[in-house]
């Protein structure tokens, strides 16, 4: 393989290794950035789910405190006392419940009025109004209180029925102290909400009734909307999914309670995945609600998804900069390499041409290199060797001519050749010897070994 070919291959290998190193660095940087973004978004949605759980827990604690209210305690104890006087408590509740549910939807009977327009009902409405004014929306759809028998004792508005002890929320609240239902549409409150049941106890911890609070889901949505307003990436979308895989809220278009497209991917715990189902490849990061203190959680799942290209935009910009920089470096390296290649190739070509000339018999050929590098030193050594070779050839020729002269002398003495031939050949050989000697003297003068004669 020629030296020129080796040089070209060497430069190509260097460019290739450089390109591979840059590509590997960009690939690793892209992966590192993606992992960092995933960790950041996991932290973000963990904070959001924590805020949602804390928000629901605060509402529960508000009404746990309210369950100790003197007016509420008096009303519930009075209702229990009145019911204890009845001969058939369950029969009375059943009759009133049938009358209640048989009334027209918008009809409020005198019996309902008694439970709505009383001191406790007025106080609870004032509380709802206070929270509404502070939060800017109707925080609670309705609030009502039952006695220990499950019958309504006071309420903020008309409820769907009168009897509550046959409801799971009432039974669970009585048993466990607090019970939170899955989100649903509350017909009597006309809001999408989650119902909270809270056990009411007297000062001796005896069970005396239950409070039901219909918590508007708008508060939970507000927590997500605040995070969405401060999103870091333009393509970020948030989706809140219930434990059954149905959408509760999403920042993209949705229908409430519609099945979530990726429910199977998010149901088994926190994590992340990638999908192109929505067009461009997107990262999906999901976290499950874990509850907070009195609120044990409902298994809600918060999902944030973002376009991968949006996440990798900084590294993409860096890639463009590095590619431009790399191209410039490669061009510079190519030009430098071309210059080095030309210089080496030119010097080698001079050596090659000179060697070919000497091989043809031209002992005057020399390598002419003026550079101040190893090739110059090599050229000086080569030219010196050529001079020695030329001198050696001349010496050999002179010695040969001397031998011919000696042979001529012998031929003449033995009478093999005539005197005339002897003189003619002797003169020729002597002139040749003199010319060779003069040439050697000239070479020594050129090298500065002897002085020139004036």
C-alpha cells in the first residue's frame, strides 16, 4: 500500500472516530436530558397529587371541627331525643322518606322547609357562602346532617331522599369516622363532586349522627389548573383518572368519565412510558394518589404527557451548534490534512523521480528539497550517498583504465601490437585518466575539501 494511500486512510479514520465520538456524546446527552426531565415531571406530579390529597384532607378536617359546633351538637341531640319518643322509629322514617321522594323535583314541602330553614341549616349555608366567596366558586354543593337513626336533621337544600342509613357512605362514616366516595354527579347539588361522610360524636365520644359534605370537584381541578398555568413545556397536558380508568379532568378536550386511552399503562403504579398514539412521540409520566391523614385516597391517577421533541429542544439546539462546529473543524482538518499530504507526497515524489534517474544511469540527479524538516535532512543524506556513488563509479572507471594501460604496455613489449597502435591507444587511455582525475578534483573543490586553483 502506498504511503499516500496510508495517509488518506489515516485521515479518514481520524474523521470517522471524531464523528463517532460526537455522535455518542450527543446520544448520551439526549438520554441524560430525557431522564432528568422525567425525574422533574415525576417530582412535579407527585407534588400535585400531594396537594390534591392535602386539599381534600383540609376539607375533611374543616368539617371534623364543625362536627363539634355547639349548634350542630344541640340539633342532633334534640333530633335523637325526639326520635326516641316515637313508638316505631323505622316506620316513621320509611313513611317520611316515601313522601319525600314522591314530591316533584323542584317542590319543597313544609316538612322539608323545617329541615332547611332552621338555625343549623342557616349556619351551614353561611359556611358554604363564606367558602364560596374565599375560593371564588361554589366549594360545597350541599351539606346536611343526620341523627343517629339516619334521618335528616338539618340541611342546606333539598336532598334526593330523607333516609340515609341505607347508604354505604352513611354506614362507612358511622363505622370508620370518615368515608370519601368516588366522584360522581350529585343530582341534588347539581355538581360533579365527591361525597364525604363524617361521624358526629358527643363530648363522651358516643355516636350521635353523620355529616354529609358534597365537595365540588372544581377545587381538585383548580390544583391541576394552577400547575398547568406554570407548565415548563408548551406541549404539557395533564389528565386526572379515577381508579376505574375513567377521565375526571384533562387539559385537552375530554368528556367526563370517558375511558382513558392509556388506563392499562398507568394502573399498576407510578412510572412512565412512551407512545406515538397521539401523533408525535410523547412521554407519559404518571403518579397515584396516596391520601393524606384523614383522607385515605381514592386511587386517582395523575398523568402528565409532553412531546419528546419539546423536552429535547435544548439538546436539539446543541446538536445543531455542535454539527456546525464539527463541519467547520472537519473542513479545517481536511485542509490541514491536504496540505500535509501534499507536502509529504511532493517530497516522496522528488525522491522517487531522483531514484529513477539514478537507476537509468544519470548519476548527476539529485533531490532538491528546501524544507526545514526530516525530509530535508533525508535529502542531504541521499544526495551525499549519490555523490559517493558517483565518485565510486569514477574510481572504478579510472582503475579499469589503468589496467587497460598496463595490458597495453604488456602487449607492446611482447610485440603483439605495433608501436603506432601502442602510442595511439596509450594517448587515449591517459587522456581518459586525466579527465577522470580532473572531475574528481572538481568534486572535491565543490565540497570545499580542496581549494580552487586560480
